[in-house]
């Protein structure tokens, strides 16, 4: 399945994406992810293989619409098919594509897919308090602040709050009108 937007396309992740995925080890990118240990080709290959072995995670490669170059990933994780909930995750791992609206478009495309195709009811996320750029994107896409996990993130010698945000299908559909 390929989902086309105005500036980007979402497509399945392939084993050929492996080298591009390894730029996730960049310290600026890792600061906003829950990763602790560095990733290598073996771990990333295992992750790619695991993507299609279960139905609880759906992850897409993010590519500029006019290029065939992976610049990040976006997906729905820990999908609960009974309660119709999922956790949102995104990483634009090519810093040359930051601040161009691509993360916003990827977020909106995956929300539309989650609510309209998968019939999910609720999508939530966790974001670190210092990731102001991501918080702005999530608010713009309709996520609401639901709570704070106080000092739940230890990074760079300091504890940080983790903000919990969520959006319901009805809220998303209302925003799209």
C-alpha cells in the first residue's frame, strides 16, 4: 500500500532501506526517541523483518513525493483491535528535510489512515517536554494534551517530563471539515 500526499508518500519499509534507517544513530535524532542503545545493521534488519510478522504495528517509510529516498518513518504501534486504539510514532531522520512541513503531512496522512481505513477510535503519543517542534506539529494536527508523566525521561544527565497527547476519531474528522 502506498499513501500519496502533496509533498510526501508513505510506502512499506523494504530491506533496501536498511542503510538509510541507520542514520537514526545521529544524536539530534536520538534525543527525541526512546532509544538507549546504538543500532547496527543486524538490529535494524531484525526490526524490519519483525514489522511484517505481527499485526500490532504498521510502519511506513516517508519519502519526498518527487524522490525515491527514505527520509524517515511514521507509524501506528501497539494497536489494540478490540479497543480500537494505537500509539503514534514518527521520526524524520534526514535533517535536510526538517522544518519543511513533511512531518506535519506525514502525521495527518497516518491519522487519516488510522481513523478512516483501520477504523481506530483513539490515537495517542508520548513526547518529551523539550521537543517543542514536535509538540507544535501534534497540536496543529489536532492532538490534545492529556497528561504529564513527571520526570519519566532521563536524558543528558537530567530528568524530563513526558507529555501524553491523544486524538479521537470524531475530533480528527471534525477538524477535516
